[in-house]
C-alpha cells in the first residue's frame, strides 16, 4: 500500500539462520519500524522466572541421538546447542513439554511460525530431541535462573 517497513530480529545475539556467532539467552523480539513513523518502543518487560525443566529420565544414548537430530533439524532456528534462537527451547513451560510431539509433528503452533516436521522426523526422533532439550535445560537451569533475577 505504498508504506515501507523495516523488520529486525533482535535480542538473542545474532542470526542462527546465517550462523553469525554465539547466541545468548535473552527475550527475542521482532522489531518492525514504519518509515516516517513516530511511535516509541515500550520499556522492556521485567525478567520472568524461568520454568524448571523436568527431570531427565532418558538414557544417554537417546539424548545423544537427540543432540544429533537437533543439530540437523532444529539448530538453524533455535540456536546451536539449544541456546537462544527464535525460541529458546531449554526452558519450555510444562504445557509446551506436554505438547512437544504435537508441536513438532502435527504443527499445532504453525500460527506462531513452527512448521510440522512430520515428513522429516519420526515419533522416536521427536522423543530423542525432547530428551536432549530436557538435558540441556537441566545443564543450564541454575545459571540461567540466577541470571534472570
């Protein structure tokens, strides 16, 4: 309609799509500026509490398989070693953990940009990726929770 906008991903230390460097945990945002616009950015939200990851119950072999699958299928958007990215998956809510397979295989969050991987991953693959993310969350939880305060 003759209006120009500039959109910038911000808040997580680079672009995982282009592998531009290490990622940091932060609140990711999509900032959209209208050329000639006069609106001001709202203040940043206060740090939220980070959900505690569930206990890791998967065997080491499953976590290792999940690490490999994550690297091949998820890291471009969700960050190397599951750190940062469009959505930091180390610290999912209990609801997201419960829906993980439906999100990845059935596209229940397609409206938020998460496409279905049903054609690429099996249910066992998704379980392995989930186990890896639970392991990563447990590895980093104490430091991240202390930093968020």
